C-alpha cells in the first residue's frame, strides 16, 4: 500500500519559464530549488533525525551520562531479552497466519466476478487495516470478554465457552487473536493487486500442455506470487512489531513485549539504574524494523518483475 | 480499455458461450469454497463490531438504550479531550499541507530528479513507530515545547508524511501538470495564481484524502499522546473504561464511525481520481 509508488517514478521534463539571463536571475535559478526544498528537508531531518540520534546516543549512556554498554547488555539478558523474543514471536505468528489466510481470502474475492463485492471489500480492507489501537481493544472486550462478552455468552449457550477451553483474551495469544483483525485486511489490501496480475493465459498455457490444477499452482501460480506474498508477510511483521496501543490497553501492560517495556520506562516504572534501557530497546526495534523494510523493498522489486 | 473488455469477454465463461464446458463446471465447484471463506471472514469481522454496537446501545441494566451516546458529551473530561484532539488535528493538518503541498508540486515541476529521493525520505517514518519516536522526542525536546500539546502535532506531521506524500504524489502524477502550468504561464498567470487557481483545483481529491488521513491519524493516536501525558480522545476513552464500560464503548464506536466515514471519503476520492486519470490515458 505504502510502497505502491516506489520505483515507478517517471521523470518529467522540467518546466522552466523563459527568463532573461541576467546575473540576478541565474543566481535565483540556482538557489530556488535549495530554498524551496529546505523547509521539507529541515523539518524531516529535525523531526526524525533528532529523536533517532538521541535514542542511539542514550542507548550507550548511563543515566548520569557516562558511556556504557550496560543498556545493550540488559537488552540481551533476562526480562528485556524475553520481551524482545516475545515481540518477535508475536510478530511472526501474526504475520504468517494472516499472511496465508489473507491470500485465500483475497483469491476468493478476486475470482468472484462480482464488482460490488470487490468494491466493498476494498473499502472494508482499507478501513479495517487502519483499525489498530484502542478501539479494537474495547470492541473485542465487548465481544469476547470473560463474563459479559456477547460472543462469549452466545458460545456459552451452545456449551462451547471458549474461556473454559483455554481461551484467554488478555494473554499473549489473546493479543495475537486481536491483531488478526487488522493484519488480515492489510494482507488482502497488499496481495489483491498481485493476484489480479496472474494472467488467464498462463493458466491456459499450462492446461494446454496437460498440467493439472495442482501443477499449475505448484510451477506457475505460487512461484509468481511468492515475492508478493513474502513482501506482504514482511509488511505485516513490521506492523505487528511496532504496535503498542492495542497490546497495552488490552492486557494493561501485563504481557511482556518490547514496546510495552519501552512504555514502562517512559512512565517511570523502570528499575532504578536501568532508566536508559528504554533507549536500548528502542534502538533494537529500530534495527529490526529497518532490516524488515529493506527486505520488503527487495521483495517488492522482485514482485514487480512478473506482475505489471 | 478495449483490450480489457476483450479479455473480459473471451475469458469469462458466463459471457462467452463458446468457452469449453469444463471451465464452467470448475467455476461452479469453486463457488462452494468461496462461499465458505467469505462467510467465515464476514462472521469474524462483523462479530466484534456487532458486539461493540450492541454494548454501546445498552444501559447499565443491559436494556436497549441510547443513554450511553446521549450522556457522552456531558461526561467528565469528554469535551476537554475532544477539543484537544480537534485542535491537534487541525494544527497537524494545516502544518502538513503547508509543508507538503508546495514541496510536492515543486518537485514535480522543477526537480523531478528528486522524486526517488522524496519517495525514500517520506517512507522513513514507517521504520520509526510512535512508541520509538516518543522516547526520543521526550528526551530531546526543549522544555518550553514539552509543556505544550502541540509538541504532539509536530511529530504527527512526521507520522502522517508517508500517507500524505504518496497521496499528493499520485494526485500530481494523474494530471498533466506540465501542460497546465505552461498554459497558465503563457496566458500571463503569475506563479501564485497558477498554483492557486490552476493546480490546486485539479488536486482536490488528493488534498481531500491527505487531509482525511491526517485527521484520522490524529484522532486515533494513543501511544504518543498517552506517554506525553495529554488526554486526547483515545487516551480519555482508555481512562474512562474504569468508570463506565458502556460509555467507553459508545465513545469508541463514535470515534470508529467517524474514522470510517473519513476513510470511505478517501476511497471515494481515490476512485474519482483514478477515473479521471484513466480518461486521460484514453485520449492521446
């Protein structure tokens, strides 16, 4: 969705109005782009650069301002390592499962030949994919809460109370269950164009050569789609890994996840002497997300080879 | 366009009777699994929404009532939170547009070489999630700025940038900017006039969706506002949960419906824009 225009930038010829070539206007022509672009680059540079540099610097400083590796050391041991591992695990679960389900759902919609359905799903996906945050927490509590949840009550009526079968909305898997709600539409959104790019003629060519349906998917469909699917899963991974509000409000901070631990250090709940560990976790998250996005960019470039 | 219609005719067995029967039968077989997938998905996505609406339309005794919605405006702290979010949203949208619209137009007209760089720079905020950004912001912002809620707005501008720039970039690519500018300039229009009465009206859809995205982002943002200690709408909703669950749900649903409307507006705007660019592509 977001990278949709990357790599397709068509250079336009410059539109320069004819101007008399005096020294003043030459000077103006040389400096105008610099002046016009300056606000944007300064704003972005300060708005992103200053916080990031501050995070990197403080990840290697004690609270008193001395250079140290102890913050990074905390990050790779004990509770903070656990939080980081949990975050990675949660992101893997909530990217692969909705990633695969999303392909099937998108395929069901793309091949349905119903324009109305396609349009409705496009709108719904765009809305639901942006649907993280606290609202999601509260509607899930209303639906699946332990005693008053409306769906829980229904299921209880037919003797299938999920809570008495090991379901818990407020633990790690509960968070994963809720994340599915915005991850699945996100996958549908990013994979639909790729599915639309599968040409009917490829299928026909495979059939003419005697390929079964299975062989078509095994040797044509899936290999062509693979970069798009992997790209989608990477995007979902990043989106899960960065999420904070839903997990925080749903579990009230009881699940050990890296973003929640950062939040705790900001609100002053960190153990004395470990105040700067938040910067180390933030740096770790920045590194993981940067790597994810680099691979996402590569997957997209590979995907555009066959599709479009 | 003609090609699309042609392939639609030839490849769609429901329209073209000459296609082999085997294909038709396969489509029939597919229909069952498609139905199952769609019904399960529909149930999963509608169930929590239904529960949310139903819960919001109950009073404390569990009876149907609009009470939670009608009492919402008078709940303690609601109006303060609402107007704070409102102020932040307008300030953010104003700064965002003043910063990004001239920049995007300038890049398209004068320095198209910079477009790949712009694509790269504007995607960077994606790598920096709010929870990471706020740690750096709270540490590095000067004290006078930290005491103002507009500190949040300054960084919401950065968070919204990937969406806003992409929407403006798509809008600018869809119109024939070069011809428009040359026509206006050769008719004696000043740059300001060209910008205001020629380019801007053609960018209406893009501007609309950029604004809607920004407003939706500000009204839904919990992480940074909460950790910066400002009670915006989402923060208020989360805090009020301890007082009354029905009112919380009502506020949540109201926020959600508002966001839903805003985002549907974007989809509609996108569609009118793509229709226009398709028309443009059709006429050589």
